C-alpha cells in the first residue's frame, strides 16, 4: 500500500487549533485588481455596489416542476433525443417502454441527437452577441432504467440481473456510448425566446467512440499504449463528462470524471503474474470494479475489460479541449492537467500573462489542483494559445490549520518522493497517477471537491465540496481508494458526518494566480440555518451546524445541501446548484449569495428543479439576461414502465434531461 511521506504535514488537528483567528477575508476588505478574462476586476468595496440582488426568494419544493421567483420564466432549450440534423428523426420518448432504444438504428440516431443527462454548460458568443452563440453541453452518463424497458438499473445495485439484461440486449451498449460525451449546438434568442438551430454547421456530437488526440507529457507514454493504439497518441471517446470550463482563447474544456464505473474485472487482472503491480495499484486507487462494472460495457466492447486491455483506463480521466467554432477539429486530451475524477477546469489569466487552471477531484478524501502554464497567453494569436495547456506544472493544495496554504508541485524527481521506487518512472507517470502523487506529497484530503471557480470581480477562488458522509466526528483512520486516510475533521473540512457539504474561499498570495501560497477561509457550511443551528463563529461548529460567511439573520437565509457546480454573474454574486439531499427534503435547485459587502453570505434560493433531478450547469449569457441550467436525470429511481417524473413535457410523458434558459418575463438582468 502506498503511504504518505513520513515528513508530510498532518491535518487531523481539530478546529480549536485553526479557528481561533478572525476571518482573513472580511466583507469589504481591499484586494488589488489582477488580470483575468471577461472583465476588469474590482475591489470588494467596489463590487459590493454592483452585487445587489432583487428577486423574491422561493422556498424548497417537492413539485415535479421548475419553480422560479415571480416575474421569471424559462424556455426548454433542448431535450435529450432531439435531433441536431434533419437527416435523422427525433427520439420518440413515448415509445421508450416499447423498446425504441433497442431498435437497430437507435445508436446511429443517438450519435446525431442531443445526449442524455446534461451537465456542464458553456456559451460561446457568435459575433460578440449575447443572444446568439454556440452552446457546449456535457452528457455525463446514462440512467439505463429510464432508457431501456425492463432494465433494472445500475449494475452495482442490481448485480447479476443488470448484467444478464445487457448480455441479452448487447445493443444497449452502443446506444449508451452514443448518448454520452458532449453536445455542441447553435442557439438563438428570437422575440425573447431561446431555441436551438437544427442543421447548423456548428452542431455535432462527441461520444464515447469519437477519436480524440492525446496531448501533453503523457502522449506516447508506455501506460497510454494499447493494442488498438500502440503509439499511445489517440484515444477513442470521452465519457463520464461532468463539469467543464472555457479558455480565454474560446475553446471548451470538458472534464472526465467517474471513469472507474465503466471498467470491469480488476480481480482477474490482479491475479495475472505478467501485469505490472503498479498498474493494478493505480486501478485500485481509482476504485475500479473488482468484478462486473456499473454499466457492463465490457460485454460489447472489450476495451472495458481490464484483463483484455489493462492500460485502457489510463486514457480516461483527463480534461479534453474542444473547439466549438471549428466542427472539423479533433478534440485533445490535455494530459499536463493531470488524471483524476475531474469535476471541471477553470482557467484564469494571471497578471504576468500565464494561465492558471483550477480543478477539483470529485471523490471523498480527494484533492484540489492548480495547473500553471509555462508560456503566456497571446490575445492576438488564437492558434498560438492552443498548446498552452500542454506545457506547465500541475500543483495540489495543502490547507494549513493557520488559514494559509501551499500549492505543491507534482514533478517527477529521482531523488524526491515522486520517484521510481514510488511507482513513477517519469513525468507522464506522475500525471497519469496524479492521485497517488498528491497523497505522497501530503495534500489535504477534501470532502468531494467539485467545481472550482474564480470570481470575475475579486479574483477569489471558490471550491464547492459537495459532502462526505465518511468524514468521522472523532479521530479515526479508514482505508479508502487503496490508502489510509485520517477521517477526522480537519481545518478545511471542519464538520464530521458532513452530509450537506461546504464551500472554501481562497485568496492567492499577492493576488497572483501563479503564486504557490494562498490564504483560505470557510465561506459556507451548507445545512439548515433555522432552529439555532446557524453559527457565526466557526470555533462553535458541530455536525449539524450551518455557517453562511458570518451572516447572522437566519430568517433571511435559505437552507441548502450538497453544493456542486458554481458560477458567477458579472457583479460577482456566487450562484450554486446542488446534487443531493436538501435539509428540508426538497428537490435540488439553484441558490445565490453576494460574496462581498454587508450581504455577504445572505444565501437565497432562486430555483427548484423537478422530482428526482440534479441541477447542473449554472452558466450566464454575456449580458446576464439568461441563466442556462441543466436538468439532469429527472425522475431518477423510476423506470420506463413507472416514471417518477413527467418533466418537461407533462402528462404521461417520459422524463427527459434538458437544458433550460431562465429569463425575466419582461427582460433584464437575472437576479437583479
């Protein structure tokens, strides 16, 4: 078992050692402007004047509907199965229980239809317009019981029954592969309403079979080579695409997340004597499935059988760069950004012109990362920027109890901890096995760090930690992902049994995004602020405490659980969407709070989604007059025969993951 370096800092100190200090980032504290994309930065005092919110907050809802404040409405922009081209028909969702997706043409049709379970959204304006652009949308995974009649659901839950179903109907695998990846669509707002443009030259699908180039230090590495690709230079497909990001040069970054659920038979691989034990250990670190996988793709595609193709998983778990404005371009896996369960990738231009990319590894007790490019962004030469993400250094965060932190470089060093004895032969190995490298460096294990985003007005960084039920209240050690973890609360993860998650706020030293030192603060402990659970002093934290950046009036706050994706409007207000249980038992939704000024931490609910859904995306149009939201897996837990939701079409229709465009009925800035 890989162990942490003996001199690595220990983070089991309880809050009394960490939280005696006052907030480092009080509302209104000055912060110097720095160069970032999108708009000139403001000091918090300046930003607080523009961060006013003026909508009437909603209460949590259990309705099978999208619920919005008075004066707001939404357009269903595009549904799962709607065709991007007139050459193939739309999916007839009324025939799912009759086996529409078991037909011989279903996979080919799905390759030209909008994918399922939409997640991240990013809008790329055409001709600088806010009402016309190209939308990139992740299609994360398939909810098989809502697609195929009689399918019992996830293989890990239904076990042999699910595997027997796929063995009987192997055609579900190419359909599922075609339904995942990324959808690229042209969209327009006409007479106030949004629609997608069928037959646009920009429309395309990138699926689990699309050829994708491998860039960066891992290109051609031994661990990237397979029988199908002996040079290790081109992978086939992207899947498990969760959150994303957009580069300053106008490309889309899609994040490959839970790739472990697609690969089967780790125990069989482990039993082989001819396999490098470091390969097996790397797969165990990802918690690859010991026998059958969650989706059983190995039945129809041997790439997903570990004994047949031991190195295939190393070709996934990356950030993939896509040019939305060039439909003929080949996507590229940017391996310099590391391999882990990427939730997203958020680029920022530093004052010296170099690009920093912030990322979270969405699993329990995983880490927060930052990549710093070697070269500088050139605003006058788009083509020259396309290799920026292939050269640079990946770092992982250590959060100290003092409220300071460091970015630790993941660099191969024959004399350091990341050497051959630890299983790293070169820099490619370090990046491929980034999780193992981060552990050896003593990075801080977090409570599922998901989206990591920069505030466009202040430059501060916000990390959404969704939750971690395995975080213990008392001191203890658990084995998770093939390593020993101190599971007690630590400074940056202050709550045992963290059922509702929290948000961390970072300020880089010298306001420099290429700095290797930072200050940090807990911005929010999600939960129910009513009933005396709201605290304003973090030294008083308990497992059921809620903390809203020090805001003291519980009556003005909305309860929230499981923050996932986050985003910002131009005023610097923090918007967040959720994935998981809510304190009041309502559906997932969207919330917003100012990050500066007297209302810092005054969190209010803006939207609630339909039954069974996760709410994703959280992307604004450039004029802030539209908020794009993904409604993922509405009706989760149901089946084609017994749907739990009928959103978005109502009646007796099957539920369909969709992208919605939220706007004011009379126009204007959303939230104002």
